[in-house]
C-alpha cells in the first residue's frame, strides 16, 4: 500500500488529520479478513452488516461469474431482464405480509440503502400528492435513528445526537420523537398523529434495532403498537430494514417478529450477500396503485443509473438460495444465546451501562464514549475486526461463523472491555 495512495483517499467518518493509517485488507475467506502483514482477523461486523454468508461464498461467486459473462449491466429504463424479474418475485414471497392483502409485491431497485430510504420518502409524499393532499409531506422519525447519509435520509436521522447534527438547518425539519415504550407514551404518540395527521406523509422506523444510532433495541410489542397506531389513522408506515433484514434479529425480517407488514419497506446491505451493492424499496398494492393513471405527472420520477444491475440481482438471488434451508435463522438464534451468555461478564465492569443481545447482534454499551481509537487497535491485536463507535462496542458477524470463531469474538470483547474499564 503506497503512502501516496493513502493520502489520496478521503475515508468514511474519518478525521483525516488525526486518524491512524488504515489496515490494508488483501484477502477474504469465510468469516475472516487477511491483512497485508499476514494476520487473519475474525470479522465481527460482517463488513458493515453485509456479508451475511461470509466472504467469497462459492454459490454467490459462481452466480456472479455466470452473469458477468452474459450481461453485467444494462439500463433498466425501457428494458428488463430475468435476474431482476426473478428477484422481485422472490422478495415479495418472503417479505413481511407475503401471501396476504398486505403483500409488498412492488419492488423498486436501487444501489444503496440511503437511496432506498430516499425513494421510500418520495413514494410517501407523492402518494398523498397524487390524491391532491399536498400538505402531507412531513415524516415522524425517532430519536436515535439512523437512515443514511443522503439529504432526505439525514432529515429523519436524530438531528441532535446523531452524526448529522453538523448539518442541522440544511435538510428539511421533520417530526422527531422518542420511541413510545409505555401505555402513556403510546397515548401521546397517537395524540401527535391525530393532531398532525393532515401534514404527516409517513412514520419511518428501524424495526427492533436502531443500528448506527447506537444499537438500541425495542420489543416487538412496541413495534406492533406503532404500526397499529399508524394503520388506525391512515398514515403510511415505512420500515427501514436495511440493517435488520435477512436474519439479523433472529427472524428473516424484524417486522416478522411483531407479526406486522409495513406499507413500504427498505432493504439492502445483506440483500446481495455482501458481494456487491444493491438495495430495494418495496410497496404494497395501495401505495403502488396511487401512482397509476393517464397523466405522466403521477408516475414516480426516480431512476438510479445502475438500477436493477443484473450482476447485483444475480448475487441477491444466490444469497436468497442460501436462506432457503433455514439454517441461517437457526444460527442467528444460536448466536443470540451465545452473545447473551458470553458477554454477560462485561455487565459488572466499571463504566459499562448495559449488555444486550438480539439475533446475531451482541452489544456492550459504555456509560460514555472513551478511547474509541484505542479500542479499535486492541481488537485488531486480539485477532478480530470490531469497530466500536459512540458509546457501543458490538458484534454482528457473518451468520456462518463457527463455534470457535464466535468464541474468539466474545473472548476478545470481554478481554478488551475489561482492560478498557481498568484504564
């Protein structure tokens, strides 16, 4: 890795003046990453939660190689292709509400999670605009939320404690509240929806787990109550399952645990098995049909250049194949048990506020952010790739980690957090 090359790159979420040089990855295999110095690290975060089947899975690689030889890309405007048609059909058959009147049968492909959220928000606003209800253009979002880095997505992230506070005043102001957890909270939430119903286009939430906002959990009962409150008032409900989808929380989608189906869902990250960028926004019949008509102005005016990229769709179809036997979901539940037990010793350490697990997510929450750069370095020294941020150190590994790899991750977490507590 050339010194010149390092300085030419502008890295994500990084203060380029003070950040230490990045580690150079040269190979991936299964649940591991090899560095240029020869060290293999067990990946504890699945490359930002994407590599659900681990790296270089032969079934995904073979599917991509076949597609690469045939047609790596073709524009989606005026054309279609089998990989996208197949993937859209398969998604509708597994998304929450499948087989019911709430089925999310209409898929709009894009190339990143942030854009999927942008599309969902545009769908919601134009849904009402097409019905001549132009004032319904605000969104209810929740403190601790993170939905992406693009304009609309930033607007529904936490503007005070989130990473986008710097841009306050730049993006449109939305309606930000705490997630309602008690009967009194839910009553107040319903009152808000009643009072501002004529201006609300939709409610958007990360179901069960607020990811990059701090790995904060809420129970399925809370999620269902929020969804029911929206349904009772004819307010669109948007589920951002970009991080929680595809087995992360123990069910195929987090909404499944609550027995609910959103009006619009955003999926991405693990959609393609972490092999290539792909995302999608899927809507039910009611939303889709509001865009049908003889007037071109009622159409959804959005179209990513690489929309429904055939190579990415081929990877996603192969990824879905790997979920069919149910072993991935079984493994997620096994990891939840392991994380809950193996990380429990951290609970008694000074400076630790909480330890929690859900599906294949294990979290150690600190009372306050401290020594994050030191923590990241120590985890690499322990042979694991873990990237604490804010006040959390967390695990969200590929679902193919074996018992020894899972133990390596949790042993490293307990050992490093114990050292951190003694600093």
